[in-house]
């Protein structure tokens, strides 16, 4: 298995390369969403010149309107001139442009919640998509079955970071701020929102692309690395969005240590106990135990 991390900045990306991370994903916020590391074309070019053995993937996971396609095409063609190792996308406009412009960059499909079974894989493979990110809503048995039937498809699973729930193009936070006559600027601030029927809140964050909602717990599948490896997962992903550089470095070191010990046949999930992690942690849907679905660590309730 390889470890994919999205860094928090250009400097953080260089630090992660020095740590020996297998893959990094970076992007330009005009062409991607939920991205910590906003880099220009020139910065991406410079990063590829310092990548050593690390693969550099570019995040282009926005959904695009027709008037945006010419600029998108130009951007992809400029990227294709650089030494990058893949596009991570969610809109099939990316796939079509690469086909029409004969861009030979590997494609990684991450629609967040849609890849839920292996029957989809022949279609993806026919359309030059070699890797897909599995939906976070899959449990361990479902991932195992998909891994057994993946054939040539590479599989990616998020193992750390807040879990994406939904995205709206509407400016939900700004609209709330306006209607409630709140003076404080709330956009681009990590906020909590709770439905009246739910015990726990979720994170809501608004940027120029709309409002994004995440779980208020952070995924932690470190103790499941052996299972994921046995179930033919090719890439595990640390999503640093809404986390800082210190957290990203800490989690990267933890998972790199886990992968190394796994390769040596000496994997010990107690490595996590040596890492001070302040997040609320959960297996998410991976473990269907009711307690695991909320938190692994007991937390105060929100009133």
C-alpha cells in the first residue's frame, strides 16, 4: 500500500517529501474544492522538480459549468507539460478533455460517495480510469468483497481526517449570517451545525465554491491497516482539510511507521498510543458497531 496526503502548504509538501510520503495531492482552488494546498502552475512545476520518489497528483475535483470548460482545458494542457503523476477528479469533463486532447496523465476518480460496488469498474477501466476512491459509507465486509473483485482497478480508502458528508453551491453560512443579522464574518471559518434530531454536530465550512459539511469526528483506521492490506487496497489517504501542518506531519509519520512495520511483518496497532491526537476519533462506517459509529473516545455531549 502507498500513503497519499494532501499537504497544508508548499512548505508542508516539501517536508512530507522529505519524510518519504509516497503520494501528494495539490491543486489550484479555482479548479478544485476542499483543498488545503493552493498552488499556482509555477509552484506545482517547482514542486515536481523536488519530488524525489514521491508522486505528485493534482486535484481537479470541482464540478464545472459549460462556460468554464475552455479555461479548464487550457489548465489541464498546461499541467500535462509538467512531471505530474495523476489527476484526481470527480467530473467526467476531466476524462473527456483528456481523451480529446490526448493527455496521457493517469486518472483517479473520487466522486466522494458514489463508488460503492465493483460492477462499476469495467466502465471506469474502459474510460482510462485506473484508480477509484471508495465511498466512506462502506463497511469492512463490503470493502473486502470489492477488493476481491477489483481485477485491474486500483482502490483508494480514506483512513484519516474529517469525513465529507455533502457540498452545496449555496452560500449557506453567509445567507444565515445575513438573515440573522450577525456582524461577525463567518465564511471560511470552521463552524459546528447540529440538527435538532441529532445528538452530535457536524462541521460546516463555506468558501467561494459554496458550503461543505463534514463529520465532527476524524477517521482513524490505523488499527485496520492489516485488514486493508489483505483486502487489496492500493492507496490509503490522509485528508488534512481543516487540519493544520502539525497534525498533518504527525499523522503522516504515524501511518508511514505503520506501513513500514506492516512490510516488515511486525505491525503493532499500539503505535497509535504513542501519538498524541486531540481529535474525536472514529472508524466511521468501517466498523458497524454502534459505539464506533460515533466516537472511539468518550466525549461530552453537545447541548
